[in-house]
C-alpha cells in the first residue's frame, strides 16, 4: 500500500512539474506554493478541528511568521485567534514567572550577586527563532524533497530535459538541492541538470542585459519585448518565490 501511495505521489509530482515548466518561475517553487496553499485550505477545515493537533500547535507557539501571515489571507480569523490565544496564555505565564524571579531588594548584597551568577539559569527564550516545529515548514520540506527526487529521476527523459531547459530554471536553493541529489545517484543526471540550468541562466542573463541596454536613452526608440520582464526571472532564479520562504 505504501509503495502504491509513493508511486501515485511521484506520478502526481511529475505531472505538476511538467505543468510548472511552462510557467514563469522556478518549477519546484511553483508546485510547492500550490501544495502549501492546498494544505492551508485544508487546515482551516480539517486540521484545526483536531483538538490534539491544535494543542500541539499551541505548545510549539503556532506557525512561523511566513505561514502565519499566509494563513491570514484565508478566512481563518477565528482559527488563528484560538491558536494565538493559547500561545499568548502560555507565554504570559512565563513572563510572570520571569518577572517574579527578578523581584527582590533594589541593592542586593555582594553574596547574593555571587550566588545569582553561580546558580544562573539558562536564559529564558520567548521566541523559537528557527520555528522548526511549524507544521507547514515541516510539510514544505517534505514536499520539496519529494519534488526534487522526482525531478532528478525525470531527467532521464529527453522531453523533461527539453522542458526544463525552456523553463525559467530552478532557483538557487532548489538547484543546490537537486545537484546534491543527482551527484549522489547518477553522474549522467548531474550532467543533464547542469546543462539545463546553464541554458536557463544564460538565456535570462542575456535578457536582463538587453533590458539594461534598452534603458540607455540612445536605444529608447527600440521595440520592447519579453526582455522587459527578465528582471523578475532573474530574481526568481536567485531568490526563489517569496511565498515559499
């Protein structure tokens, strides 16, 4: 059953990547973003109603900043209010304990100062800066890994290599992940990946340079074309889709 599910996921991922090749942007970013939007849409109806899941979410201090504000774009005011009501209740209790520990005489003795230094507790942390427990971050990482694996495997196909070469190309993060995976599995796939990415980056670089050239007043009368949006593709190649990170 698990093997059948894995094959079904891989087939869906291959179809999604194939469709994404024809759109502007890193194809992996595009599919990840669509998958995350579906997950968020599902959460507000299904995931949120799971009480244990909601309590675990509160214990992990909710979602990371990116996914919190992406969720806010959905009709999730009530769901987010309940989650962050629980988070604030827990954090406020910690703040009160912190404040209570700090209360004491204004001028502590030299002995009490030494004792505080010697028995110092670990610093109290109010924010999980890495947000490594955000369920959507974990889901995104799993989806990315699956997509990269599918893409590298599909590079055996000449059709896929052509489609990838005609696309915007992979953003630097997903290109790095794909390169590492290809290097581990098959040198031929690694060569194909590097060749496809080189074609994509060279094309975008030339378009960006043409955009820059046409901003010179001497060439202001020349017709404008696809190169005028090349800055977007260059940014996507370097930074990826802002909705993914």
